[in-house]
C-alpha cells in the first residue's frame, strides 16, 4: 500500500527519523524521489540507496501468483465466479453471468429497464447458492430515488413463486437489501470508502450503484473550466475504489449509466451539455441531416470511464414492446444482442427472436449507438397510422 | 584515475568532507590509504575502507570502459548486432497480418506499446502473447515465460485458459501432421497447466505499487531467467487520476521507461505496454490520442494503435524503426486474434500439410 509508513517497511529507526525531518514518512514519498534526492536526504552512498529502495519496494509491491494458481482457486469454487442473471441465453454467452470481482456497467435511455434489472439482481443475490444466488446481502446505493420496495416484492413473488411462498421468506430477503440514498458526489464517494467495513460486517455479496451518471452530471458542468478534469478525477477515484473492493471480496459490482448525444464530427464534449430532454430530439438528426452533423446517442461519462468498467451491457429500445440487451464490452463474451420485455416478474428474454451471435459486428463500446424511445415510437406511429407528419413529434 | 572526487557515488556528507579537506582526484584518495584518510577527515577506519572500496570499483569500471573491455559495457559492432538480430526470435501473435506488419512478431529487447479505445482487444492481445511466448522452439516459438503486471483488473483466467487450450491444440495438430521426435517430446511438457503456471501475475492497485514492482523486477527476472515477456496491462490507468503535479508524473514515467528499457536489454525480453486513449480538444473538434502526453510517445520503440472503423477493428503500426506504417483489419475469435475474413477450420488429422497453415506463415514449413 502506498501510504504505508516507512517504519513498517523495516527501515532502521534513525533513518526513519531523519527522513521524517524532510517530511518523508510514507512509502509513496520515498518512491517518488529520484536517486540523487534520496542520496541527499538519507546521506547514504549510491549502492546503499539502491538497497534501501529495494527494501521499501518489497514492502509495497504486490504478491506474485501464477495464472495456474488463480485458475485452481476459481475451480475450487466455481459458483463464486459469476452471478447468474436468470436470463439463460445471456448467462450462456457471458460464461455464467455477471462476473464477480469486476465492474459491470448498465447503460440505457430512460425507462428501458435499468432499475428493473438492478432490482432483479438484488433478489437473485439473496437466493441460496443452490438456486444460483450468492446467499448474501446487497448494498443498493440509490441516487435517483427510483428504488421501489413494492416492485421488489412483486418481482420476487412472480419470478420465484415456489421459493417465496411465505411472507417470512420475503421479509428475510428484504431485510438483506441495504438501501442508501445518496444525493451528492461527495456522499457517494464517502459511501464507497465505507464499503469495505460494511461488506465484512453485513456479509455483502453484491453492490449496486444506481446511477453514477445522475450525481456526476448534476454537479459537474463540463462547460466550466477545470470541471472536466475534476469530474474525471472523481470517476477514476470511485472506479479504483470499487475495483479494489470487488477484487478483494470477489463480489460483483453493478453500476448504471445514462446516455448522451455524441455528434459524429468528434464533438463529444459539448454534446454532453445537452440535457436529457434534448437528447431525444437531437437523436433524430441521424436520419435527417446526413453528412454534416449526424448525432448518435451513446453512453455518458466519456471515454475514460469506458476504460474503467470491465463489462458494459446496453439496454435499448427495439419497438413498442420489446427492447434489446446488447453486450457491448466484455472480456469473455463476443458482441451479442438479445430481445426482452419487462413484465411482472422483471426482465424476460424473448428466446424465439434471438439473433444468432454476430461475432464480427459491434463497434467501439464508448461510441456504440443506442436507440432511444423516440425513434422507436416514431417508427411505430408512422407504421400504424396515416396521420400527417404534423402529429408526430417534429424533428 | 584522474576522476574528480565530486563525481564519485559516495554519500553526500562524505563527499563534502573530502572536498573541504582538499582532495580532488580519485588517485589521491587511493594513495592516502584508509588510515591516513580516517585521520585527515575524521571518520572511522571502517568508513574510510568502505569509501576506498567504492572508489576502487568505480575506477576499475572506468578503466574497463576506456580499454574497450567486455562485461559492463554495451559496445559491439553493427555486424555483431545484425547476427544477433537475425537469430533472435519473435513472439508470434497468431494473426499473420499483424505479425507481418510488425516484421515477424513482437520483438525481444524492445518496448512495444499498444494503444486503443476501450474494448478493442488490448488485453486479449496481451493474454495471447503471454501464451505464445511459451511455445517450444521446435514449433517456432521462443520457449520463454511471461510476467503479467495488471493495473486495471482486466485479466480473466478463464479467457487465458481458452487461449492456452487453443494454442496447445494447434501445436498438437502440427505434431500430428509432421511426426517428429522432438515435437512429441516438446508436447509432453506443453500443456494447459504448464502454460498457466509460467504466467507470473502481479496485481498493482496504484502507481506506487507499480513503481515498486518495476524496481523489484530485475531481481525477479534474475531468479526466473526464462522470462522472455513482460506485459504491463494498463500503464496509463494508475497515472491518470490523483496527480496534481504533472511534472512529477512525467519524471516518474520517464524513470519507468528507462528501467523498462534496461530490463528489456539485460534480460533479452520483450516489454509490452498497453495505453488508453484520451480526448484532446482542438479548436472546434476533439480527437482521440494516446494518453499520458507527448513525451511518453518517446518511451516505446514500437507503437501499435488499435481502433475502430464502424464495425471493423483495425490495427495501425504507428511507430517503428524498421517497418513501414500500415493498417490491417483483425478480429477476435474464441481462440485468438485473427486476420479478418479468414476463418480457421481445424480439421481432423491425417493431412500432408498443417491444417492451420492459413493462419500463420511459419506453419508453411510443414
């Protein structure tokens, strides 16, 4: 760890005292200095300084493991590697489900089913291992106040009617879902920092943050100078803390994201200013203007965030009733799409209409275009009615 | 012998004392001897002896350099270098087009940087290389081991296992088609377990752990002398947040680059780094460029950029001292990176030619 104090790195007492006079107390301070500076502050010769460097590095460096050891550890406990989503075709392509130990992001236009999916996953995580769950508690960080406990019970009751046959089982399940309402970036970051202790004390097996984008976009106006850097800083810090927690405890982390409009001549950043209300109208530009400013709707929060998440699932509209779930980025799965509808029991895959896997398609996950409701509605209305264009939403 | 006292690698306090006492060259120090030295500047005899030993070693090193001796110097003629380069192996990537534009594969003793947008295949290629470096020599490989330093947490053991299985199967097909003694012998030790056990994995959570690990790498490589590949997956990630002092970042990155170059040369291994792309704002437009700034571009010898063109993945050789700039399309299959539009059909054995000969030029030997 970077903030390890030098005396725990097994350096001699007088050396630590001497270094603390120069304000060098942690391994981080020590390793950031150049060799000449180190010679000056420690008063040692070149060779001794190199030996000291090696000692301090030993204190900070990670432990080595071979890939074989990792595989053996995985195979001892195969169920602990994934959380099945109970959408069977999706699970098959993802080699088991939502991977444990990494970040999974869910992006979609408003109203597509993100929160429904998150609620379903919360139920699944509390199920016993024999039914494909993780038999643990869930931390649900809600920034949009969209979580509905009644819907939770409805999904649980309809999806697993045989298991949740008594009120007591339902109460037991709801008791293990810990809901936190955080409304600012700072409080979200503080909550993420406190996760480590909560996971140990409450035996948490799943973390859901719904949604990251809403707090970030509320507070950071990228038009203002310097805000973009601060925003990326916040996101990167949050991502690395979550990754640490996910890997340390080997649990899945699900984050949700919103959409933004990206103008294809490269102006992704000014387009981020566009409020969600405008997103819908701008997306129609794709069919209209052609060359100059064809806009497309993509995942928000920028390029760097797309690097930080390991798996990205996109939910989008297909037509009035059905929607699509797209695997846009995954280290184990190729690009694939599935159709689903939202029903009483949560998300249900339309197995019959699944496209065969298209391993050659798909594009940059940061720029993957997403279909919003307007285009879907517009198409549906044009097909079904003969109304004049004035009645349909004007472009 | 005429070396100035101020340039010797002694501790600063000692140096200051020597200069204050009037010593100017190393020769003077050696003539005085430990007892005389300790009396003159007021240090203990043991300290004086230590200092003289350092001075003697430095002067011996200098003498060797000026006399054109061997050992610590890295001097040779271009002819020797040519012979060395020609016998040197490449680490193949199993994608013939990519190997072609690289001039045979990933070169040993050089730093190769792979930049790309998220999800384009950088980690896949790194995992592929970590498996391919272990291919035995009789199949055209380098028979080495791999160090995988992961900063982003994107290494998936299952995926690495898939790639390793495919590689073993490929080698088995070659061995079956061309029944040779050494092939079968090599195959005995080339299995999924052995491949995975020779990938040494380090998970670095921040830049301090990364720096510490790179400081310790030379010792590790001396212990595991068969390592021929060092992969750092995600060199940009730990340096991109929490750094208010950009000049410190540049200094640390430069130091890192220097150490990696030394490691690549001394241990005859290839170093592969992956970098992220970042958005740079021009006048009215923004474009994606490799992260970590302009000065980082000098660190790597060979630079590959992976990008998208609508739905097709492309790899561009952006910087190379020996190959021409070019772009090829590629795809990621279940088993490995593959040149676009060529699907491998691994047929049953009993063929006079290697069934997978379409995928790699070296196989055409068989």
